[in-house]
C-alpha cells in the first residue's frame, strides 16, 4: 500500500456517478423487470472505460473502477451468491424519524428519482454460497484491461489501484435472515462467501477496500432500540469475521471504510467515533478510510491522537463531503489534510480522500456529475497545497 512519502496522495471511497442509461437499467432490474444481461454488461463496461480517465484527469493517484459494473456497493452480492430471494423494507433511520417534515421531503425526493434503493433489499431464504467467482474475476480483469490499454498507449495511470467489496456485517444487517438458526451462523456463512471475492481482488494485484458502514450506521438502524452494548457486540463479531476472511491477504493490501450512512440527514443519532474506534482498529487492515469533512464528524479527527490506531496503519481522511454540491476550496481541503497530519504526527500516514462514495447505489448520489469532478480536482489541488506546507516547509 502506497504511503504519502514525499507528497499527500489522493484517492476516493469507491463509487462514482454512473451514466443515466446504466442507472436506468440497474433500477429496472431491481424493480423486477426483465432486463437483458448482455445489455447491462455492455453498458457497465463502457462506463468503466469512461470513468478511469476522468479520475486521472482530476488528479486521483489511487483510483478504481467507480463500481460501474455493480448496481450498489453491496447489493451485487445477490447476483454472486445463492440463498437470496424476495424483498423486505429495512428499518428506518432513527435520526430521520425524529424530523417528520424532513422525512417527508426526503421520501418525495427519492420517489422522483430513478435509483436502486438499498432500503428494499432481498432476504436470505436458503444456504449462502458464493457462486460468482467468474463474475468477480471478470470485473477485476476488465479493470486491469483498461489500465493496461492506457499504459500501452503511453497515457498516465494510477499510482495504485483498488477495488471494493462489502463487509459481511452490512449484508447480514441489510438482508433479513429467514434461514439460519442464529445470526452468528448467518454471519459466518456470509464471511466465508465474501472471502472468495476478497481473495479474487487481491489475487489480481489490486488493493482491497472493505466497505463497512455497518460498523457505525447500524447503531441508529438495526440497533436503534437496543442497548449500545448489543451494537458493540455486533461490531466485535463482524471484525472477527472479517479478520478470518482476510487470513490469506497481507494486512498492507487492505483498507477499510467506515461511515454513518451516505445520506443527507440530521445524523444526530450517530454513534461517536470514539466509541467504535478501539474495536474497528483491531481489524487486520493497513488503512482506515474515515469521514472528516461532514459537519457531524469533522471534529472527530481528535480521536486519532496518541496510539488510537496501530503505528503501521495509515488514514485515508475524508476531506471532501460526498453529499453536498459545494465545491470545497483547495485551501479548506489543505487545512483538513494538515489537521489530520498534525494529529497523527506523520504526514506519510495520511492520504486525502472523500467522506464516502458519490453513488453508493445506482442513482442515489446527490452530487451532480460535473460537480463531482470539480470536487475531486479541488481535492487534488488541496493535497498539493498541503504537500508544500508539510514536506517543503523549512
């Protein structure tokens, strides 16, 4: 895993805007309509080819495939695993429920959009087995082919590339269990299945990013009416499951993203980072991808003081808000980067990133596509400013 040895490197959290046509195909399939598989694959591959140069033009050092060939950051598992069927409506967000006027406005906005909802997932009704190894390998190969084609043409590329995969915890929390006797049995089955995907990504030479919103988000969804101790027990069990699934992958080839949900809302029921950090830092990963740009969690940079995380772990700091169409001023970005660097005491352990993805489920993104690229350009410029101050001062 690359470090910011002589300048602050840039990355993002995974999902990037999908073309409207591809989004419509994903949304139609999610509604149960018959959609030609070849048409989706062709549109997804075309979107992949377009998303790589856009990242490089914006100045992204560590990029990915933008999750173009998936309908969402975790919902694609229903096409790669057995055992899923039907649908159910996820528990509501505790913070949104406190504000009925806001809730109504949010529901109206979502109803008017062509999107794949992560709050209407399937249920588990049979044995979980991973049957999508070929699909996972093809996704990796398609990304590799695009990168190789650029290199062969003498065009610039990424310094390093990553691909994402979901935490078993978000699958277990979002996809209701109607088959396994216990949650632990369900969690273990999903962990074993996802291990196949994790190892497929790593075997292709990509960094693996684990998307683990469950380790924060589920506090105010699945566990909103339960003692905090129950939620922390869930976090511990998920971390242990992930560590088992990562047993064949070097620690420094994995980074882990945690957030409180990629939606614009009050977020005043979010669990504090200080409460969960001691648990999530036990995950056998080389980097933690954390959101520090949004107004609810920006102050939690202070949680990194001292020995909060291991000396060999780095922080991909969210310094760009993925939910607002404000384009951050590069000086603001630089200040945020410098604050994280001062807190850790070592700028080489800081990579500048985004709070979350820009389109975590197809069509769900709130930031206009042209603004996304402006925000990522501001990220790169802010990283250059911070680099001059952190590496060249004096």
